[in-house]
């Protein structure tokens, strides 16, 4: 026991167990030394300095058993073990990537948050709604389903090119006479709506309705550079198609964030993908997925809308 606590100052529990086993140090039970066996000693806590703990640490008293460790040895080992645990936890958090945070939305109108649950060295990652208490959704299932859906609903190149031709035709329509001042006012309205939503002054449903209304007004204003924007977004969409199989999680998250505005999960688990306005010409409506939906997500489809509304003036 004393050796384990002395070695804790400089050595992880797994390495301590390996060394004790290699040296043939016997345990009372004659079982082999393992990392969990060393951890069990560490979990003994204040027992070894001769203490008894009550009420989960709120009350500590001298025990009737003799102390095996002095306070300095116990404290040095405990502090070193805690420091290693914190470094491991921080490193693990740094490598966690939730592809859909910020865009995955619950039926109650709130965004899902990423959460990781750990037990005995293993981690399970979930998307969780903190407001309505619905069942958490495993990230691996939700991510797999959404990526499969995005792959399926990206339109083929010849349809995207036809949309580009249609956009050119619409941009050639006579101007509706909207001034630059009107564009500036509408863009300012969008900024203020975002601020009001972030401050909690308006509900999610009202925010979405007003944002869509304002974006529709902006879409009616002619803009010659929209063809350039269309081509730039097309490059991003094509990058997503290729990146699904090869990109890192961080790169995928960035691409999805640029192309997808929100993914709403209904009460019955159905998932609805809504691209950002600029990406709508590149995605088709999909009523179902080829993959079986995971637990918590019943299926997926994308919102039907006029795909070129964001880009150019048009007659409904």
C-alpha cells in the first residue's frame, strides 16, 4: 500500500500495476495486479491515513485502525493522481467534436447541446435538449444519419447547372426599383432580429418567421453578383460531397455549418434538414433515407421551397 501511494506521485496507475506484476509482488488475494486493482487502493482514500469519513466527506474522524500512511505521503499521491486525471479529461474534451451543435433543434424550439458521459475509461457522446427532457440522441447515430441524408439530397451537376441558367434568366428581368437604402434597412433588420433572439426578447418561432420574411424581401432585390455567389456556394456543396468520406470531424463541422441552417427533430423523432438560403438550389427534397433511422430519429426530409428565392428577383 505504501509503495503504491509513493509511486502515484510520478507514475500512472496502469504503469504501477505493470511494474508490480513484473516484479512478482503478491497481492493478498493472489490475483494479478491490474490498473483497476491499483485504482481500488487509491479509492480507499482517507482510510490509509487512519481516518473514517461520514456523510460523503462532510464529516471526518479518527478511525480505530492504525494509520498506514502519513498525511504528506497521502496528499502527494492524491494530488498527483488528480492532476493526471484532469489533464486526461481536458485532452479528451479538446478532441470531442459535435458535428450538429448549433443547428440541431428540438421540437420544443431549443437547440440540442453536446454531452459526453464517461465510465471506466469509456466515453459516450450524445445530443441532449436541456429544456424538455426528451431522450438523448447518440451523436454517432445522428451524425451518420444526417451525413447520409446530405449525400443523398445533393443534386447532380446537370441539375445545378440548369438552376444556374434559370438564375441568369431571372436576373435579366427588369428591376423592381428597390433602392440601396432598402437593402441596407433589411440587412439591419436581420442583425437586430439576431440580437433580439440571442437576448431572449423573441421566441424561436417568431424569430424564424420574421427572419424568413425579411430574407424573402431581400431576395426580391436584384443583385448582379449573385451568379458569382452561386458558383462559390456550389464549390462548398461539392466539397461536402467529397469530404463526407475523407474530411476530419472539424472540417465536416465547418462545412455543415456553412450549408445547413437548422435540423429540426420533431416529437416523433423525424428529422427535417433546412439548408441556408444560399445553399437551397443544390439540395433536393427527400422524404426518406436509405438508412434505417437510429434510436431517437425516425427519418429525414428537407424543406420544399423555391430554391432560387435568395438569389434573384422572380415572379411567384
